[in-house]
C-alpha cells in the first residue's frame, strides 16, 4: 500500500494506492472520505485500486469555497496524470459519480468505463444545495448530519454508524463548498453524448438519489447496465459491500478489465 499527495489547483490531495493489475479509481460521496470504499476494495485483490479524498474532505486540503465541478473534475484528472494512469474504470458514489461523468467527457483517454453509484446527471435543484451550504457554514455539521443520514436511509443501520460519525466530523467549509459545486452542475447533455461501458447502481431505499433518477441517467448512455441493490440506501459500498462487489465483478469481467 502506498499513499500519495498530489497538488491540484491550490489543494494537496490525499491518494490511497494499493494492489496491482487493471486500475480502478474510486471517488466518494459528499461528507465522507475514501474509506467508504474499504469494504469493496478489500474484495478486489486482483486490481490496482486508487482511492482519494476529494478537496475539502478527509486528509485532503479544504480551501475556502465555493468549488466548481470543473475543479473537482480537474482534481481527478490531475491525480490520474500524476500517477500515469490510463484506461481506468472510474467508480463514483454520489458527487463522485458526477466527477466520473465530467472526467469521461473531458478525458476519454483516461476512462475506459465508469460505474455510477447512487448518482445522476443532475442532483436536484440549486436552491436546496445553497441552503445546505449556508447551514453547514453557520451551524457546523451537527445541524445537518441527522437529516442527511435520514435521506441516505442509514440512520438505524449499524454498519453505517462509523460513516455517520465521520459525516458529523466533516469539514463544514469543504462540505459547503462541494454543495455549491453540485448546485451548479447539470450533465444531462454531455453525459448523453458518452459512449463507453457504464454500470449504474442504485439502492432501493435511497432517498437522496432514488432508483428512478439513477436509472434515468443510465438510460442517457446507450448500452449501459443498471443494477438495483434491494434494502440499500445511499451508501451501499458501506452497508452492502459484498453486493456491490459482486455486481462489479460481473461488470469488470464483461468488459475484460481483469
């Protein structure tokens, strides 16, 4: 296992790098960090798995916001270039899925396939995101973490306890600035122009990105696959890692990324 610190647009980004074989890059959701993928990465021993903390999250720097989605996509691009990665499968959870779409549109030479977990081409309307950013800056994470866990449908899920605790400890400015990036993002048109192997994953109980929203995004990309994990909320890599990995194995085998 190796860690890297990659400089990108005024931020030092923490990168976790383990294994050998075909490369997978994983981006996490808003408010958590690269460890949301631990349970899945541990079940992928035949791949090189790159996970990183988004700017404003985890061990990465948290510059003052607002951030733009272009900056978050550029961060992923810079990490891939710094580590000389090519033909990766990029897996994104929630905001990480927006980053996956943006990177595939910008640098198809880097991304041979993508997995969009609990995400969409557009995550709601701007107003609620700006309100959430304002609340995080004014009151800290304690004021919004419980409502977020309810939307994620993980509040009473024991395996998600550590994720909820991590959410409550998230950097309020990094969280708020990322909310502002999400608020300004609408990838319906660029994503509909993508032509690459794509797997979309949804949780049947997810209140943040309901299954129909995830399926709608998958349908933008011809030939994409959609998989519903029954009983899962917004963070199935945490609550249902074996289910997620089983679906990934099928997808990776189907595209020859083994």
